C-alpha cells in the first residue's frame, strides 16, 4: 500500500496547492464578466473593481488574448511612477497603484485620442475618468456563489483524480462565505479542506504535508 495519503484517497496531490491563476481555459472557471471588451477608439473606460484575488488580472488577460493591445501592470513601489501607455485599446492592471498625477495625465490623453481603456482596480476610478471626458462602464466582481465554488472545486478535484470526491453543501457554503469575492482565498480554504479530508480518510498518523504533495 502506498505511503502517500493522497494516493490512498485517489488523488495525485492537493489540487489547491497552487494559487488559482483563474485562466479562462481552466475547467470550472465561471464566466463572471462581459464576453468582450469595447472596441478600440471608443473613448471609454471599462473598469473591473474587486478585492485581491477576485479575478481582475485574469479578466484582462482573457480579453487581451483575443484583442491584443499594450499592457501596463502597475507594481507597488517606485515602479508605479512609470507613465501609463495610451493606445486605441489599452490594458491597465492594478491601476489604483498609479499615482493620481499620472492617472490624470493618462485620462486626458485617453479622452483626447478616444482610447478604449480596460482596467483592473481595487478602487472605483469612474469619477476621475469621467471628469477627463471618458464614458465609463463599471463591473464590480461579485462574491463567489456556492454554485460557482462547487463547480470550480469539483473540476479541480476531478483533474487530480478525485472523480468520486464531493464537496458537501455545508462546507461549500462556509468556504464561499469566508472567501467573499476572492478566488485566492477560496483556494487557500479548499487546500485546507482537502488536507483535512485526506487526513481523516487515510487514518491516524497520515496527516499530509502542508505542501499537499
């Protein structure tokens, strides 16, 4: 009998070890945003507002895969002072980190050239963009529903060999509530749930390592 408690429970490992990239190709990824961004040259900001881990960056990457355009990720620290690019279609990720002065300059340029800006932000920036002359469409990434969590979790478990694993409704509700809108937090909680279940099913002394492998 294998000494790997995950293998003894029918899993190749803990499927929630890795932070969920929320790639649009991932099985179980629930569509929570409009299918396509606005066309280039519309003089509009489409902003996705949400907490850390809610899927803002993934949404932008999904759009960019079908509608390539300049991308600017605003990092924390001194790199946030790098100017924002403006083009007929442009993607600005973590936009709220960019200093207000640079954002104001970029808004004016975008409005003047009728750019289409697709942005991810923790803070609603509609007022700034509108004052500069852009129209604004805001999409607030909502809390994860029990159904979304369950479908995503079951797909992840199946990929790891757990086709006979079931996430009980009570646990799904608890995890979805605790995660709020953050898929990253949901993955952390699902990692713990799987590890606890493996420990219970594999028997005493079979607590899997924290890495879940």
